[in-house]
C-alpha cells in the first residue's frame, strides 16, 4: 500500500473511487473543476496497483490570504474501514506543510477531524458562507467548518472565507 500524489494516469480511477464512495457524480465533477487549478493537488492510496482512496485539495482564501480546502475525500466502498481515510488526511496535511501552505479548511464531521488537528473556524473568528440550509435541503452547521493550522502565520487569519468557485459560493 502506498500513499502518494496523484499521477495523471490515476485520474480516471480516482474519479471512479469518489463516484462509488459518494454514490454521486457531484464529487467527481468538483474534482474535475479544480484539479488543474493553481494551488490544487490530490493524493491517492494505491494498494496492489489499484487506486482505493483519493483526496482532493483546492485553493481557497481567508480574506486575501490563500489557504487550501480539503475535499472531496473518498475510499472505495469495499475498502472503507481499513484506515485509508486517515492516511489520506494525514498525507494531505503533510503535503500542505511541504508546499508551505498556512492552513487547510474543510467542511466535515466535528467528531472526526479534530483528531487530525482541525479546530472550529469560529475559534479564529472565521465564518463559513455555506452555513445553513442548502438548496438541496442539506444543512451545514457552523461547527462543520474547521481549520487545521499548518504554520503560525495562520493564527492571524481574518476575513471572509472564500471557497474555490467550483464549490458554488456566490459573492
């Protein structure tokens, strides 16, 4: 088993993993929209030559300060529960540090992500523009918006959180 940066020949398999993990074409479409943008990168978990997990990171901003957002993250349904999600999150944070990113933001479970060093965005006075009821009826709670500080410069983050436009944020 190997975790590494996504290679061009991993792309189709990575999209299929995300499609199967979420049971939707929404996440693969988001990945396609951001994967070649400045600041974006992705990691895959490969086991016996097969991509079994994928995480996408994309450029986002807090005020005018660039950060990266984590997600989507998916593991093939037949391989869930084997620790690949943990490896992907840990790998994404390590790669973010290596790239000298100052923070990673995400929308996710407050029961899961704090173990990786994520804190509520509200701790920094940051608010998620997606908080509330979405068009599809899905509710995003403020505590679902979290930040992992990768560099002390992130401790002074302030301002509006802006996700990559592919995620549907309107000005």
